[in-house]
C-alpha cells in the first residue's frame, strides 16, 4: 500500500478559493489524472479530496524486497506526475506499508482519521481513542453534583459516543480483548452513577458499545441493500444471486455475499470482520429487512435487544454478534 497527501509549493496564477462551490469538482477534475501513474504497477487507487492511497494484492509468499520495489516504482511515477503538473506530496504523510496479520511491514498510519496497524490488530486506534475518552469520562463524572443522572447520560452520549463511533468501521475487526476496553469504560461510568447496564439500556436507551457496534454495521449493510451507500460497497458486497445460481435456502429474499468461499486462512480475523456480519444480516427476519429506512431497520434491532434484556437473556448485549461472544478469546 502507498499513501500520500498533496501539498502546494508553487505560486499559481489562477486558482479557486477553498470552500467555494466549484472548488471540489475542479480539484477532482485536475487530480483525477494521478490515477494513471498510481495504477501503473498493477495497484488500485483510492482518492478522497487530496489524499491518495494505492492498494495492491500480492501472493502471500512474495519476498518483501520485491513488494517494496513495486511500491517504490509506483511512488516514483506518482511523484513524476506531480512534477509535471506542479504538485508535490508531503513526505511526512507518505507511507509504504505491507498489511498482513503476521507478515506486515512498516509503521502505523492514519487513514481518514483512523490509525491503522500493519498487522491489522487496530491496537493503535483503540489506544488513541481511550486516551481521549478516559479523561472526558472523568470530567463528566466530576460534575455529578450539578447534574441529574439523565443529564449526565446525555453528556456521555454527546461527548463520548461521537468519539467512540466515528471510526467504528475501521476498528470493528479488532480483537474482543481490545474492544472490551470500550465496554469497560462505559461500564465504569455507569458504576459511578449506580446503574447497571440493564437499567441504563431500559430506562435511558443507553446501549453498550458492543451492541451499538453490531447494529451500526448491520445498518451499513441495510444501506447497501437499499442502494443508499457508495457504489464501492455494492461492488464489495454483491448480491448472493450474483455469485451462486442456487438460492441460499434460508433467510430473507435480499441475501448478500460475504466472500466466505474465498477465505482459506486467518478465519479468526474474518469472523471478526464486517464480512462475517453478512451472515448475521442474511438470517434476519424478512419484515426487518423490508424496512424502508436505516433508522427504522436499526430501531427494530434495538427493540429485539430490549426485549431480550427485559426477559433476562444473558447475551442481550451481544445480540447480532458474529464473533460468538462479547469477551470470547480469539
């Protein structure tokens, strides 16, 4: 993988101010040409504003030196394009990284605000997140004498949930041990307020992070089914019928394909990923899948979890979980 960001070093006679209506489309038109040198070595470019990432799949046993040589050639061609078009790339934001659970190489890097480890453990992202969350929780608890319990919970939802869930999709596949840190932080907050998880959920709609993560990812799959997500998700998660001639035989009528046939190694990593959640989605009831909006869909899932909580089902907090349990070991 090659990552870089644009930086301007030249005086330009004619330009469009940042923030104008024409700015983004004009920039996209100008920058789109970089796709040719970026993909010249067989990679696939991904651009967002002035960020450029190039991804390339290689055979597992390809020598590291050969991989690095290919990535370096790609970077050289992109830099040459930049010189021709009066664009330079910020060296401090460039990374050549090999992503693999055991054979990864390179340093952790930030991708759309989320820290990514070369071994995909996501410990850097979780550690960075906890460093922000813990002091904020402490600050909220220090105001207990001035606010009621509902107001304190509202503050938690406002100041903590936004941080925790901004990169849910990035660290969703982290190990259950790492993700448990998020649950423990929220449980500590509830303990200080004298509330159990059940009371918080039933009285204040204060769901555990594990439940919110699962419902959030399933909401993304529902957006894909409704055709309201980016086209890249439609390519990443095709219909089951596009890959197999025979119907799946169980579940609803809007089945997705989660690439399970292609997984031959690292099954544990797959089981924790969004692709494993496809199987959870495929087994939901037809009336839930037929929801006309994501909010209605997620509301139905929340109600199922609420009913399980009211009934005293121990696993209510890990409802819709593909990995088999909230704190199961890998």
